[in-house]
């Protein structure tokens, strides 16, 4: 009996240990298995660094906005930039690698966007390094290294600049700049993108702690055209800790007219700012971002996971740019780095509520490509503006030709318009609405007025589309497409009224006559000939949110109960269950909402950092689209926040039974706090 009691008590304490071990800000990986390792990204909205299980290596360095034609599909693709944080360390003449070290641990501090690796080497040394994609410097990264000697050791440390395979015409440079107060060693590389369209450049430098004149001597080695390095050697006495850093910048001709000189200047700037100031201002910038936060009381693992989702959304976007994130953000080359409705409908609303200044960049991306969208409409025989399903730098259609979503997934145009309208709703910025919002809203409304086929009252049909549920190809009167077009037309008319400009009276006529097919039992039909097939992702349920076409709770519930059973357990993206969670929370069923909240991402998690893949059991993280949908389930579902023409208001919602409270801080332009109990 005592043994049983002890076992039960042990289990209770063990479980309590698991719960209390979930740090809301730090994700730890204590068992590194290279065969089951999906890296996590440190990014600043411009440059993304993806972790590796190999010490002193990083998997990818990805720059927002850097595309060229190569590889698959005859379309623009994201490019890997120079890997400017790859290094090596030799201790007593032996190169460190994953096979000759022990006690390797990695962790991501999400509060300050810092990735740290620690390990021991043969009883001779303990090593720690942390890298940052500096938030205050969009093109600059920093790695901070610390070596503690357990016995006297000799170390040789190198920074390696290696060109990715796709780049060509690589040129390598090494310079030393001597000043009375500093010597700066610059390791620099430049190359052309595959077609020669872009010039990609990177430069880095050591930051030493010794006083000037006492620093180690830096040696440059040229190995081949694609790789060179700089290194230094040092004897570290027993019990001593030796520290040094590497700072560098990566930039392309898509970002700067003279990227080679700018990369070197930015590396010099970082070198002379110094490690302490670089980290200080980086941390201050992240402290500002986290003033807009979501706090869950009563669910430590959900809290950590939600912080991870917010961290990635913040990491993949940036104020003051005209960039919009791809489904995988800056975590690699997934989906070629293209921009889909994933940005406008799934990631954007969360950013808009918490950081309107960041969300503005996503709408600016679309505004700057409006002229190209108008040309696309013209080419397809329509008026107004028709945005591409996949967009890269130029704004032309970048969907591979074999995918029918390119010419037919037209709801993207209404998603772009909804994002523009919602930016005005949250900010109430009439000047922006006049200069940027109205041109988008009016041109997209003109598109729908020309896109419908006028087959009599109530039958202004939208035929031959790929539905939001992409398994439904070339169907007529898709529910989401039709409802999104109606919202687009109505919001354009409302914007005209606010601005005191003349709306096309045809917009309202068209909006009133676009059909919304239903089954005899009252459930909204996904499309005209839909007959209960399985669905890839939310379509009809988006009519309740974000479109608000269906507002009656009984109708929302009826559609939910019907379509939640039509989503298979595999092959479907994470954001669908996020919408189910949002709607159930608003309907007052907090526990059912919680079921779908967890189901949206837990089956999609990958080791060792709980990174979200696109689908259950998938291996293509990080899926920022899913994170955006799940964060919306917290903000607009459990939190009840609602974007209206008068601003952000709060509607009724219900928390799960196991949550004590939900606190949302830094909401909207006034940075309000909402507490839900």
C-alpha cells in the first residue's frame, strides 16, 4: 500500500514538475537528435537565421525581398544569402563537431530573440554561444561566444564565409582598417543571383574584448572561390573564461543601390557600436514589441506555445518596410517565399490588432503592386485590379503554371481589400484611407463588378474559381469567394461615404445580387454543386468570421457542426481549426473552442523546439499562417475582440474551464488592455 501511495505521489510530483518546467519565454532542447531536428528561426523581419544541430553552424540565412528565377516552376524564388555566422572552433588542434562534444543543449529566449547553444568538450572546456538577428539593425546579426577552460587549452576560432550553391560569380575580399583606437578586420563576399538579377553581399568582423593593441592577430585564408575565412588563436588558462563576438551584415541590390559597400559599412558600424550596445538596443526593441502580448493564466504549455506563435509573427515582419511574409516567413525557402492570402487573411489581423505599425507594411506591400494587379485584371478581360494568388517582388502572378490556383483562386483580391479596409477600421486614419486604402478598395470593387456574370436578380454568379477550400477546383459560386466579394463591394461603398467621394452605384447592385447557395436543411453550401465532400480548409465558416456575412448564432453553429466533420485528420492546414476555436469561443462553448485550439497545432509540432508544420505530422516548419490563425482564435475568439468601422470593440466570448484568465495588452493604436476571466 505504501509503495502504491509513493508511486502515486511520485507521479503527481513528476507531473507538477512538467507543468512548472514550462518557461513562458524559453524553449529548451536538452536532447539534440540530428535525425529528428527541425530548426527554429531567429529573425528581425528582414534577415532570418535557422538553427542547426551542428555546433557553430546555422542552416539558412534568408533575406526578405530577395528573389530570383531558378529551380522549380519558372517563377521567382527566395534565395539563401551568404551564411555569415558559420564558424569553427579548434581546441588543442582538434576541430569541434557534434560527435566529439557532450552535454549539448540549445534554447530560444523568445523574449529577447536570442538562440543559445552550450556544450562541453572532453573535460577541457565548456562552450557557450548566442546569436541574434538584431532588431534595431535590419541587415545585421551578432554571435557572442564564451569559452571556459577547465585546463589550460589552446584555441583557434574561425569565421567562415561560404556562398550558397545557387549563387554565381563569387568574389571574396579581406580588408583591415587601422585607426588609433581600433583595428577592424572585414571578411566580405559578393555574388550574383542565378540569373544575375541581384547582387548579394555579406561582411563580418570579430569583436574582441581586449584593449586596442592587445587583441589576437587575425589571419585570412582563401580556400576556394566559394569559401574563405578569418581566424585567430589564443591560449586560455585553467579557470579562465575567454569571450569574443562576430558581427556581420547581409544585404542585396533589392535593398540598397550599393550593397557591397553597405554590407561593409554596416559591419564596421556594428564593430564600433560594440557588443554591449548592440545587445542593449536589440533587447529594448523586443521589450517594445512585447508590450503587445497575450497572457494565459492556468495553462503553462499553452502560454509558451502562444508566445512562440507571437514571437514568429513578430520575427517575420517589420515596421517601415513594404514587405509581407510568406507562409513560412523567414524560416527557409518554403513556398519560394511567395506572398499568399496567408499574409492578408491569417497573419495580418493578429499583427493589426497588436502592432498596427507593423501591419501597415503588409498593406503597403499590396499598394505598391496595385498597378501590376490592374494589368493582371486587364489581361484576364476584367476591370479594376486582380491580385495574383502568389506574389513575390514585382507583383506579377508567381504561381507555378501547373497549379490552377494561379489563374483561378480569385478570392485573394477580396482578401487584400479586406486587409486595407481593416487597417482603416483599426487606425481611423482617413488620410491613409484616401491615399492608399481607397485606391485598393475602389479598384478591387471594380474587379468584382466586372467579374460577376449577370444572370438575373439574385444570380450575379461568380463562376469557375478555385475555392478557399483548394480541393474544390473550377467550381461556381464558392461561398467564401462570393461572400468576400460582397464584403469588398460594400466596404468600398462605405469608404467612399467616409471620404465624401462618389462610389459607383453599381457596386451595391452587384453586392445585393451575388448568390449564397444553401442546402435544404439550412447549412451554407460550400459551392453550387457541393455535396458533402471532405474539405482541405475553412471556407464556409469564414463567412461568420472575418466576413460577418452570417451573424445569426444558430446559423453559425449549424455551419460549424456540419463542416467540422468534413475536415480529415491529415493533409489539412493548421488555421482551419483556429477558426473553429474562434467561433465556438464566441458562441459561448469555451471547452469545445479549447479542443480545436489545441487540435490546430499540437499534432503539427516538430522536435525539438515545438515548431509548427503546415499539416498534422508535417515536416515543413515554420508555418506562420497557422500561427496567425491560432492567435486570432485568442484575440478575436477567447478575447472577443472585434474589428468594426468604429474601431476595436469587444463582444461576448467564453474561456476554457482550465484557464483562469486571458490578458491581452497593447491593443490597437491606443495600446489598450483587455482582461477576460
